[in-house]
C-alpha cells in the first residue's frame, strides 16, 4: 500500500493509513473549505431517515425528481442541458456565474499579448480553453482510431514507487508515482509556435470479448491499445505507465464539494468487514490550499479535495497556465525540456504574479461549482421503477450510493442542507484487471477508481453527441460500461449479465432517467 502526499498527519491517522485498516477510513477528516453550521441531533435523525435505502419500488420516492436539490434545473434534451446555472442562485450570483463561464470558455494565447488576462498559453499544452475538453460542460470523448485527434482526452504519466510506507517525517515529500523524467506528469500533444510538442496520442480499438446475454442480445466489448507516437524529446522511461482519461461532465460539483467528509467516510469498508465483497477506500490527500490532509473528492482517482484545487491543476497541466495554487508558468515542463522552461509566459503583476489571478481562479471555480443538475425523467414510469429495483437488487448501490444531504453552510445557501441524488459513494474501488492501468495516485492503486456519479448520464448523447462511458471512453453504451465492471463490481456485473432481456431493458431505462 502506498501513502498519499501528505504532511502533519495525526499519529493515529498515520498509523491507520500505513496499516491499511478500516480505522483510517472512519477517522474524521475536517472540511476546512466549508463554513459549516453543525448539525443538531434532530437534523441528524432526519438525514438518516431521508437517506435510508429505498424499501419499495411501486412509486417514486419523495423529492426524487429534484436530484440536484433545490437548485435542480429543468430537463432539456439538447446540448445546453448541462450548462444552466442552479435554479436557486440569486440575481447577483447569476452574474458571477456568467463571468466565470466567460473565463471557462476563454481561448488562451501565447505571451506576450495585448490582453494580459488571457496570455500565457503553454509552452506545451493539451487545449486552449477549459471548454475545449468539457464541451458544453459534458463528457469528453476518446479518439475513433489512430488518425483521430485526442480532442478532449489527456494522458497522465508516472513511474510507480514501490517502497515501504514512509515514516511520519518523510510523508510530506513522499509520492506514490514519480513523473516521467522527460515528459512529466501529463503528455502534451500541442505546443506554442516555435516549440516542439511532446508527440501524438493514438489509439487502436481491439474487440476483446463477445458476451451473449439472455434473450438473444450479443455485445462486443472493445479495448483501447494506446500509443504515444512522434515523440519530440526521446523515449519515455521504460517504467512509465500511461493513464488516458476523457474529460468528465461538470454538473453538481458544488454539491459534491458540500457533502460532509464524515458521511462519505462512513460508507468506507477497506477491509470488507461486512463480507459483501465491496471494499471502498478514501483517498486522503494533502491540500496545499489549507495545509492539512483532506478527503479527495474530484478526479477519476479522487486526487483533488476542492474545486479550486482541481481548477488550478487543470489550468496548469492542460493549458500551461499558472495560478496561486500552481505557480509554475511553464506548466508541466521538466528539467529535460530547457527550451520549454525558457519559453514565453504571461506572469504579470496585474495577475498577482501569475497567468490567472486569484480573482479569475475564484470566478471559474464559482462557475464549475454552480452548474445545475437536470431534473430526473420518468420517475414514476413502471419500467423505470422496475429498473430501479433491479439496480438495488444487483447491489449496484453498494458503490453507486443514491442519496446524501449536504452540510448546512453559512455562506453558500445554494448548496446548504440539500438532499441530492448523485449515485456515487465517492470512494475508491478496485475494478479489476480489465480497467487497470498500473498508475497509482495517492492512496489509489492502478486498479482503483473513484465511483463516478450517475446523475445526468441519460443526457450524455444530447450534450456531448456520443455515448461513450468509463474513464477512457471505451464503453459505447450503458450495457458495455456495466459489462466492463470487474473486481469488486464483478458480482453486480454477473447479476446484470444473467438478467432477462426485460429486466435489462428496465435497468437501462432507469439509468437513462437519471
């Protein structure tokens, strides 16, 4: 087991983490990013009641339509479905949202430029704007084949570290994977004029398995064979692992950020004490923003504890833009790329000495925090209700937890004390060798992934124009995505594979209603 990049861990938490015990998952982690009003005992009892698992499936549960709480937006079956602000924002907040959206869509240019607020691109980068990957705030897509652009997909790089768990004094500088010595932590397939890009991201799709399902349906699973070609700076290190990821959808992120860490940790069971085969673990990460260990919530391996942290990382790695949280104006350039490090940058005093100022970082964070979750569809439809029952019976809810109630917050009424339906436990789960990529991240192994929220999944095609699922877009349907589940999810996958055609259709109808 590896330990996340942390510092000043309490001795009790450190001991539990190093031992890999359930105690590490149940110890309280604070939420320093939130201005919290503590829950009363009466509120705690109410929350326990409303978040209890469904016990009947003949009618919809109360408030089930409003899966994003009071900020739920109307459901529209078009490309704008994920781009609406929460419906409970004030008029002033709607203005802040619009300003943040402008920064999210901003095309960054090479420095120096006449507009200092938008220069500093690269020198190496993947995209010129946040919206280039998160198109219409929806899911990105994988390339169709060897000659297609990587588009809204990035490739993380790293060399796994295999050493004994470090001592307390060594935790601050310990990492579970070191960067590639030449290409760093993320492969850049674009460069500003006069600089050499790191190369091209290419994929060949290989049919690996044909699954015959009851009722005569046949499903062929495809697996990606990724290659990094036209390398501009020589070969990768022989031990470097690659981890391709498509951009995730953006809805409901502020609500996820507002879930009490204790409520997420309460579902962790790293030693499978209840014997159900599910061993959810938290990724405990170090927050440079708050100088303490925090629960990882965002990213495919739950490596970012807050949206501001996640936004700063994306600016730096994807676009090559520095900020108060990621201060290198050369982005992910390494010491082996001196021309990149010496390239033009847009750090300006007017931006606080960075390429994106604290104010602009806060504005784009506000935007990503307040994209509304669309309303559920057809919650009372008999087929959807049957699909919901199958979803529970197959134990899909062991990882895709339906409901949470957010913290009561002093300064974020739009996220305060909301019953939400993300269908995720936000924990790490081993998904088996079929989905493993061998690149650890913090406490996450190369086979573990954070449970992806399912809200909005039925609108993927309307927003993004495709039906690709899973972290690298290999699944072309909900059915393929389920059939790729392995490891801890193997029992649920096998249950699905043995369903009648009628019950499979009901389960898919339920997922499409989210």
